[in-house]
């Protein structure tokens, strides 16, 4: 368990919930409306406003894109009052924009913070990912091994057969071979349309029946998921995937020299960190935002690595007219 940070105080733990609540409430007004961009923009604006109300010197290291790609919460943007502790922030104001637009499950507002330098400044490229929850022997995951070998290792550690293992995979054409290989060995596959942060976190909750997350998704989402795993336990392996030379060049500009490196949990999120999420739509982790007349209710989770504490927070919010 990492040492408690003097920078990340207890007040910030609950303030992070307030930030994700604001983004979730804003996005919830556009659930099922079919407009991904509008929902994302509403969440971004609300999260930025909430962050800027805090007494901290925050820097966005995982955000909505690079400065020329995003008007708000871009990578490198300073947030907060400029006073107080120096903090790195990884965020996704609306994880699962398509889910939100279609009123599907597991759309979240997500945020992680750490002391400056605590979160990998990952480029916006794909990352090959393997993740499991707590309770396994160390170092049983390896991206250099086949999916079959990794499933066999997980099954052996649990004392079961591969037929009793359930994997979560993003439903994408690029994963057709992975899905076929998993099913060929009898492994169950839960396909999700979007939201791989929620997919990784699901491995930590026995009630989901998901044992492992596998496949490629966004590298920024990998950092966010690792912050959560640092708080509750688990293992993660990730490797950046580059589709062209432009993406490789961009990674080098960010200081990444070993383009084939296999990252583990502590490479992506080190030291003490705080992870917070609020449900936008109902899902396996959290209930979505609900409207009750002139009030809205939210459900959030906030975790801290140094203490291993997980808090579930129910919020009630007055709707301004």
C-alpha cells in the first residue's frame, strides 16, 4: 500500500466526488438524445467549472485531447485557483459518449488525481490491455503470451478450468480473432459497446462475474483504470499500439522512448492517488442520475490508494429553475 501523500488531503477526496457529480448531472440531461458531442460538451464544461472552483494547482495530464484538438480540459491545461498543492489530473468527463447518447449502461464521469508526476502522461493512442482484480499471485499477466496462455494462468490461479473464466472485451471488429480464441477454449466473453474504464473496474467486483479485461482501447482510459486498481487492488499490463509513424513520432515527443514497453500498474499510476466516478447511466458499478421532481440523485464511488478506502456516496442535488 503506498504511503499517504501530504498533498492529497481528505478534503480533496470528497471534492473529487463533487467534480464528477457535476459532470454526470450535466451529461444526464442529454441521455438518450442521440447527440454524443452535446453530451460530452456539457460534461466537460461542468467538470472544468467544478475543478476551477478548487484551491489547488492542477495540471491536466490525461484530458480531452491536445491543446489544438480540444477547447477545454486539454492536456497541459491548468485548473484550480493556482494556489495549494500541485496535482496531476486524469479525467474523462463522459466515459462512454455513445452509451450516453443511446441511453445504454455504464456511462460514467471519471477523474483521477495524484501528486505531480504520479500519472503517466499517455498519448491519445491505442493500448493493448490486460487487467484482473485483487487476490491473484503477482505477475501472472503477460502481453507477450497468447490470450489462451493468460486465461490458463488466471484459471490455474483460481483453481478452475478456462470454461469457468469470464473475459470482458470491447465489441469491435479488431477483436474478432481475440473473441474467437477465447471462445475456442471455452472462456466466456462479455462484450461491451463502450466504456473500458468500467470494464477494467468490473474485474474487481465479484458480483459482475468478470475475471479479466482483455483487448485494446484508449491509452488515456488505461491510466484512469490503473488509478482505480491502485486503490482497490489488481494487476494490469499495457502496451501502446501505434497505427502509423505519426503516432510513433507523437509518442517520442511526449518523452516515450521504448515504444514496445510493457507497462504495469505502478508505471501508469504511482504513489498515492484518488479515483472518483459518478454514474451517468445505470451500470454494473454505479446507478445513473435520476430525476425526482425538482431534485436529482447521483451515486458515486471514491477511492484512495494509500488507505485502500472505498466510499460510496449518494448525492441529492437541487435543480435550478
